């Protein structure tokens, strides 16, 4: 699995990751954006989003 320096590089290369991010609720996008350097793969993006969404239950 390819690792990226940050989420913006991931989005440039992986349109699936960008589409996934764009469908997330705005507050989740904001939380992830504050830690963009920690998102270096689609898997890490999904893990982070799912953790944030789990707090909604």
C-alpha cells in the first residue's frame, strides 16, 4: 500500500479517497483536515472517519 506525505497528496493520486472524503459530514471533514499530515493512505482516512462517525451513536 502506498503511503502519502499527507491527505492532499493522497487526494491528488487517489480519486476514490477524495470522493469518499467529499461524502463525509462536514464536521468529520473538518476534524480530518486538522490532522491532514496523519492521513497517508485511503485506509488511514477510512479508519479515522469511522472512528469519528462512531461517536455519533
